[in-house]
C-alpha cells in the first residue's frame, strides 16, 4: 500500500511513469461516468416531479432503506376533495354552491386517484430501474475500476523497481514481478472493459423505461382531461342559468395534437370546451336546425382540428381532419357556427375548427 501511495504521488508530480489506458478504454470510462451522472440527475428530478414535498421524499427514502412498505399517502387532489365535500355538507348540499362543491369534489377525488395511479406506474416502470442501475451495476463497475487502479499502481511500482535494479539477481526478480503484475493488470482491464461496454445495454433498458414513463404520463393527462371535461359539462348544464357565461368562457385552442394515432395522446392535447352555459341569445333560442337553410353567401369550408362529441341533438359531432361546411346565423353565439356534413347539420365550436379560405 505504501509503495502504491508513493508511486501515485510521484505520478501526480510527473516524477514517475504512469501506465496509460488506450483511447477506447478512456472513452468507455467517460461514457460510463456521464451515464451515471445524468441518471442521478434525472432520477432526482423525477422524484421531485412525482413528490414535490421534500419531507415526504425523505420519509419515503427512509422507509425504503429500512425495507418497510411506504404508507399510503393522500394526494393533494383527494385532500381538496375532502375539504370541498365537508364544506358542502356544512354550507348546504342542496344550495347551488353546495351542489357545485359536491360535483367539483367528486372530480378532484377522481383526479387524485388518477395521480396516485400515475405515480405508482412511474415509480415501478421508471424510477426503480434507474435506482437498480445506480445501486447495482454502477457499484459493481466502481468496484472493478478501483481494483484496476490498484493493479495499475502495482504495475507501475514494478516498472519503477526494475529501473532502479542494478544487480542481475535484482533485475531478474523485478522482471518476474513485472510479468505477474502485467498479467493481473491485463486481466482486470478486460473485466472492467466488459462491464463498461455493458453501458450500451443499460441505455437500451433506460430507453424502454423512458418510453413507458411517457406512456403512463400521457395516459395520466388524458384521464385528467376527461375528468375535467365531464365536470365542465356538468357545471355548464346545471349552473349556466344562475351565472350565465361565467363558468367556461371563450378559450383559445390548445396546441395541435402530437403526430400519433393513440387516442390518449390526442385527447391529452384537445382544447377546452367552448361555452355552453347560459340562456341562448335572442333569435337562437327557437332555432330549429331542420328549418335552417345556409345563407346565399357566407358559407366556408373548415377543417376539424380535434374530435368533438356532441352534447345534445342540436350539435354536430366532429372527427379530426374531416372537412365540413360552416356558416353563421344572426344572433348566434360567436363561439359557435352551424356545421353541415352531408345531410347532417348542427352547432359546432369555433375553437375546434380551422377556417379555410
């Protein structure tokens, strides 16, 4: 050990020769270090994303180290749902405010359960494999790298000893020691190289885990969107007569859907529903679609941006990317147009359309 330390010190000060690893080996080392560093950062930030509370993260970490099951934790959405339900019970569940509190409470409870499912899926499919790499494969690599470092120092000590040997017997002994040290170094270098080359398999595994994480996150946001869309329709239909036009309002279209055929991916990028609350404007209240005829001028073609499910028989269901004819009637809500497709017609939300010239 003393000889290794002395040799290491002399190498640092440039007073002794250091056995260098080949360029490919050095690249493998750098790639492994980079993989380890970025895996740690991604793991820590994903933990923050899934559990923003630092105290809760520390508690979960301690439970894992003690090999004990982490206790079930109420999500923020579920806690909010509980408060809203209790408020409705105390303030009057039959009042407009109480009824709305109950409906929002139920939606928040579903959101909380959805969040819990997402956190569970992300922990198993993404966090656990990253931790397994850091606590398993990487520890093995680090151990073998330390052994390689010791073998290299032993080899350099033998080289230095051979240079200093004067007598023939001393030189012969030093040469024998050098051959043994060189063999042990080469053997350890090969073991370490094989482990470092295995980082490529680690990347493949992490890639698969990353894809599963994205899929679970897409499902999570799509389910959240669906829960809120259902709540929005409930609030619009039940509260519009009391507070016309204040629950939903005009919304801007969201970003276009990702180029994927997955229903959940499309749903997650849909815009919010246009306003359906409040009494119909004069001239529209008595609108009978069967009797509506398109104006002589003013009709336009429109491309549908997102799927839309008709809320009632006065609306026209839409499919993304289809072309329909649209026009407006006097007194209509500006958020809506009349849409025609073949012999079917009905109101359609403007935010779901791209008007063509």
